[in-house]
């Protein structure tokens, strides 16, 4: 895989930012397709994971970064997310970072592969958040198709028994599911309704 995932990652973060901007404080305690997360915890994880890949892009130890962003006031999630996604753009600006070996939760990989994995994570959590908020915005299907391709490449088995994996075994996609629905099902997620 020899693509530059930075434009896709940027589009994914723009989409997340637009979605985060729709979150009202009253929704923060609501459920998400990630059974262990409410909306607030999901936002914390989205922002924390974004900070982690920013540190990786800057040549730092992303594994030393907690994948949650704590201490964000209820009405500041949009600002907090914008700050961390700006960090990513700066830290991955140098083309050399794409071929540099980096360490991410699933091991050592060239930067372009690591960042592609974070496109998959960002797009997956976009679906999670969208479902939690009642699907307030149309989502970019090209991003979901890319993320699904990455998921199939890095998680080829439909049964995922490894407790370290953050994804459940694949479930059947609802009939007529769009790319986001197929991605969610492949990663073991089910719609809330």
C-alpha cells in the first residue's frame, strides 16, 4: 500500500469536527454502539486517539499517550477536538513521516500504514457518534469504503477472539446497508435502533 492517507485523514477529521459541533451537553450521557462508552467517553476517546496519532506523527511515543482526553468541559468538545486535529496536520506535514517506522497499538509499521489505521478508527468512531446522535449529518461514503478496505486487510478473520482487539467479531450487515453500515458490521457493531 503506497498511498498518502493524509488527505483522507484530514477529510475524516473534518467530518468528525462537523459531527462534534452538533453535540449538545444533554446528549453527553447518552448511549453509543460501544457498550462501554457513553457519548462523553466516546468524544474523549476520539480526541485522545487523535492526540496519540499526532504524537506518533511528530516522532514521539504514541503508546505513552492515554487514548482518552480528560478534563474537557461539556461545552468545549468541539474546541478540544479542533485543537488535537490541528496537531495531527502539523505533525504529519513532512512527507518523510509516511515512510518512517512508527509504533502504534497494533505494532510497528510505516507511517502511511499507521495513519491509514487511524483513518479506519476515525471513520468507525464517526459512525458510532453519528448513531448516538440520531444521524444528524450525511457521512462521506468514500471514507467508509477506504476504512472498510483497511479493516478487511488488518482484521481478515470474521471471528475475533483476541481480547486485546477493540473490535468484536463481524456481524451481518443490515440489508441495504451503506458503506458505514457495512464497516460497522464488519467491526462487530450494531446500530442503536
